[in-house]
């Protein structure tokens, strides 16, 4: 009987973790499809405002779909630093599921303003 109780407790805890885990980090697993996203959706990415988002859309309309995530760095305003911040939040396929602006992490740098 004690063994059954322990097993049931473990199963209950695992179920709680599996069901509760997605609510712990809401931005995880959510992405913006850079091949189909609107200016508004692209603007949800960290360090991407409406001007850069419009450049992404314009670039896509002129050159076709992005073939790799790194191609995004061909867009003026998306350098290596910005790309590394947005990389976890972008995709080349699927639906755009990101619905809130992603805040960039606070830098713990030397305070040089850059």
C-alpha cells in the first residue's frame, strides 16, 4: 500500500510539472516567422522597432523568403548583437505565436553607454 501511495504521489507531481511548466515561462517556445510576419509582429522582437520591422518586410518582398535565420543580418539595422538577441524568438516556418514584446536582457556591462 505504501508503495502504491509513493507511486501515485510521483505521478501526481510529474503531471503538475508537465501541466504547470508552460505557464512558468510564457515567452519560451513562442516565435515570429520572419517569412510571413507583419510589421507589428516583427516589432515584438527585442531591439526591433517599427522602422527595422518595415525594413525586414521590404527586404523579404524584394528578395523573397529568408532561406536561413542568419539572412536576417542582411537587413539594415539587424547586426550580430541584435541577431543574437532575437535568434531564440524567430523561425523560418510555422505560425507566429509571439504575442507580447520581448524585453532584451539588462546588460551588466561597464556603463560605457554602448
